[in-house]
């Protein structure tokens, strides 16, 4: 029984509250990010004149050390996170697909060499490398995204490769080739449709990892200094001398921590819920 | 079911109802069944790449290292003599291949250069800190084992029951939460607001503790960072222990043991628990290497714990290149070496992989 991907997704949503919760969290985060200019009441960088204001009707979460409206920074921060999630994931998808498909389809020496490279990349610790590069280069959001992409693709490549191998051995790829189909045709008509769900589930995880890494990087003070970012704001709150007084931490640090937690939790929930649905081995063993 | 040539992906036991193999959770390592020598060869190449990267990156960046160094203080203007002397001091006046060669021979002697900020050998500075980092990692690992393994055994044994479902739900939900959020909140509450724990070093400076009171002092400084780091460890140890335990549930030897009249407790811990322990051993090792690569920098940064991770962060902040490079090398080589040890241990421990 082959139903369309959308139909399966909808019925999966109805069956799994975990998936539903995850999708709602990610949707909320995405829509705040997209609609930031209309939601945020203030310019996130504008100095209102008074630092460390308590929450009020004018400033829902008060103001930070620079006198900027914390709520507006929270809203705009989701846009930065969204950019990282989308762009880094796209980069990872492109590299992972290219390497994984090449290795899986070509096989032989090409496969061996590519997989050795994947192994080496998997063994490299990402955060120290990013720190090292960020310390030396001009810091920008584009650099963060590029670096996250360049160091997070190997897992996707490996999944794509192993799935390509199993698909290839099923015979219909060889059949199509036998009927004269070119490699491009095989990839677009046979491989990508069957790989779709598996890669989709993997990408949700990857997006979560990208968001976490960017947040950690800007928390360590190595993100784009000009960007309004959740991780950087948590760091800023933590470094502020005023943070231990009164309830400032509740209106400043906690909202950013919570926003980040919910966004990442959303990705995790979707990933966990999709796992049995997307893993072919698993699907077989359950039916 | 498994086809030749398609063995690169982790093996998922049909019983594992969340599909969480150790290797899957931690990024598809290290279930690749490859020969020991390939593993070691890969390791050597990786270490060599890291060393080369460490050498090349600062030199590849636009601009001159001396300028970058001097950018720290806007008031310093170099005349040509001083610049020449500095270039000579940092060995920048010879061709690149010779610089690389002397960098390598220096490494061989354990020479990591001199810190710009403290003006002392980086090797000496790092030497003082490696011990504290190891103490932090080991104690966090021990705490995590004491919590994660029994919980995983219990949860797997009670698969599908209320206990299992709530534990599993909790750990699945928190598995990807960034440690720095919890760390920041803990820091603000326990240190900044309530002042319950000391902060900023591993011992009380200028104190005169001996014997037990010295140990107590060290534990007071260690407590919060170690607990936080163990939180990072516990999740995966639990998830993998549980999944391995579930894999043992239907085994014949359990049926045999029951028929013999062994107690449930005995079967649970001595039989199934012991058999399910192997993947967890791997996870403990991998967690260790992950923590060297990430947790150490973040947690030591938050609590100003005097380890290698915090040192690297500080060096990045002050643009102290030799210190930064030294710490980078220690951390990254630490990570890949731990990975190697885990891989080799895995070969030794698992009779199916042992050749």
C-alpha cells in the first residue's frame, strides 16, 4: 500500500502526539522568525535610554544592559536562528547528497576514498574547530553557517550512501540502466523519491544540530557580533553584573533559554517521531 | 536481510523500539567493522591533519600574524627593528616549509611556543590545567554511570510500563538540550544569587587546607561543573543501556534462568544487565570524547574552572595565538585519541569483531 507522502504525514500527525507537538513548536518558531518585523514592537538594537528596566506595557520583558527592548530581541533572534536552520541544513543536504550518492553509485575506489574522508570528518571535534576559525577570521553569520555546514555533512552523506547501496542492490536501478536510462534519470526518478523520507527525517535532526551549534558558538562569544542571536543574548545576560540582582534573570536570561530549548525540542520531537516512519528496516519489522 | 557491501549503517535490533543503537545516537560511530590497522591509519592521518591545520590556519588568514597580535593594543606602533626581532622570535622570517619543519620538531619536543599574555611556555600552562579537566571529566563520567546505567537497566527490564515510558520520554526530550542554558541558570542561582558554591578556580586561593579539608575544598569547587557535565553524559548512557537491555529481553538464557528458579533481581542485573553492558562501554568512551570537544569548553567557560577548555576560550578572547593553538591541539588530539581507544577497546571487547 503506497500512499502519497502528504497523506502519510497527515495520518502520522493524527497518530502521534509527539510529532504534532514537535511540528507545532517548529511552526511557531518559524512563523515568529518570518513575521519578526510585524511582531516586534521596537527596533531590537535601538537604545530606549534606560538600561535594565523591569517588564512593563511598553517593554514586555524590560530592557537589557544596552537599553534595548528584550522582547524585540527575542523575536528578531528567532529570525537569526531560522536563517541558520535553513541555510546550514541546505548546505549539509547538498554536500551530503553529492558525496553520498557519488560514493554509493560509483562504488570501488571512489567510495573507499570518500568514506575515509567522511570518517576523518566525523572524528573531528566541531566546536574547537569552529572556535579556532572564528577566532582568526572576520566573524559573521555567513561564516558560522558555512562552518557548521562544512563540519556537519558527513553523517548525512553516510546515510545517503548506505541507502543508495541497498536500493542499488534491489535491482531496479540496474534494470533502468539496462533500458538505457542515464545516471541523472536514475537519481531523479528512482533514488531521490525513495530516499526522500529518510533524508527528510535526518535533516530535521541536522537542523536541530545546526541551531544548537550556532547557539553554542554565539554563546561562547564567537558568533556574528552584529547579529541579534539567542545564544549571544544568553551570554550577554550571564556576563552582565546586574544579573544577580532581583528578577532580572527571569525576564532576560530565561526567555532566551526557553525559546532556544523549545525550538530545539521541536526538532528533536519531530526527529524521534519520524524515526520509525522513515527507517525502512524498521518499517519492515513493524508491518 | 543484510546484503554484502551495505554494512556501513548501524545494525538495528528489531526489538529496539526506539531504534537507538549507541552508534546511531552518537553520529554513526563506531559500528563500522573494519580492521584495526585501518582504524589506526585513519587516526594517524587525522592527527597529522589537525597538526597541519593548526600550523596553517593562522598563516592562511589575510594579514600578518604580527599585525594581528599587535591589534590587541591600539597604542603600540612597531618600528622595523622590533618587527624584525618579533618575526625572528616567532620564527616567521624563514620560508614556510622550514617553519613547518621546525614547528613539527618543536612539537616532538613538546614545545608549543610561549603564551603572549603570560609570557610563559604554553606546554607548562596547559600541563597545570590538564589535570583539572581530567578530574572534571572523570567525576562527571562516574556520576553519570551511577545514574544512567541502573536507570537504563530498570527501564529496559520494565519495557512499556509506566516507569519506562516516563523515563524514556524524559530522556528523549532532553537529549539535545544545550548544556549552556541549564549551566547559565544554575550559575545564576547557585553562585551569583545564593552564593552557595565557590567559583573561579579549582581550590580556594591562598588557603591552607590539608588532608580531608583539602579534598572537601576541591569537591566544593568541582560539584556544579561535574554535575552539569554528567547531565550531558547520563542521557545517552541511559538510552543506550535501555535499548541494549530491551534487546536481551526475549533471550533463551533468561527463560532458562527462570526455569532454574533464579530470582528476577539476579536475572536482571547479573544476566541481562551484564550482557547488555557492552554498547554502553562504547558510549561512555564516546561521551568522553564528545565532552572534551564541547562540554569542557562550555562548562569550564561558564564556571571559570581552570581546565584546558576554559583556557582555550580565554586565549581566543585575548587573541593569544600560541596559547589558543596549544589548547586546540590538546583538545582535538584528545578527542581523536579517545575515539581511537574506544574503537580498539571495542575490537577487544566484542568477540564478534575481534579477529
